[in-house]
């Protein structure tokens, strides 16, 4: 083949690589946007958690310490994990020196999947505790319905479901991202 015959192949290869990088950046940017909302919801839940915790040492706590520990099980750990994940992704995107530099942040998340496992194992008990307490305490029921996250009204049940939905969403996004990236590797 002559140089002129190779030029279109190189050009199409460069276009495919540019398209793959653009897709990669779009996926990561989308994850960052979604993660920002999720971290905000965890922050809001932690604020409510701390406010309720403050009542535990008073003469009229809103809930019992056992209910508190059940309802807010692993919330602080999830918030810290995702806050660090988000900061790592933002730092990686700011440099964009190597598109795959975000992989380490996903690996750290995967290494901490046990936190999600523990949260999910407790999830049914947490939502049951919220419902039981709401049925016996008007003040707790009112408090759990006065939550707002990202300008949207939410109940404590809604916020507790966020980590459950997050596991499903992250699995889907990673599946699509890996398929797009590996599809490129195997097609070349």
C-alpha cells in the first residue's frame, strides 16, 4: 500500500479513537453530575441523622438509640465513600491526561462494596423502623416528611432508597462504559 492509501485508514482510526474518547468523557461527566446529586442527598440525610442524634441525649428523644442505629446504619460511611469518589473523579477529569485514570476511583468503590452489602442487608429493617416509628410518633412522621434534597421534597424512606438505587445505576453505567471501551479494544 502507498502512503495515500494508508491515510484514510489512519484518519478513520483517529476518528474512532476521538469518538471513543468523547464517549468516555460524556459517560464520566454524566457520572459526576449524577454522583453530585447523590452525595448531596447523603449529606442531607446525614444532617437529619445528626439532628435526630442530638435528641437522643434529651429527656424526649425523637426515636430510640436502637431505632437510630438501625435507620441510619452505614449512612456516614456511604457519604464519606461517595464524597471521596466524587472528588477523585473531579480531579481526574480536571487533568484528563489519561482517559483511563478514573479506573482507580471505581476500583476503590469496588473495594468498599462491603459497606453497600451491609447497608442493603439492613435496608428492610431500616424502612420497617421508619414506618413503625411514623405510626407511633406524629413528630417523627412530620420530621421525616419535611426533607428536601436538590429542591425536591422527599421522605426519609425516599432517601434511604437512594443507596439501593445507586447500586443498580452504577452497575448499569459501568456495564455500558466497559462495553463501549472494550468494544473498541476488541475491534482494533
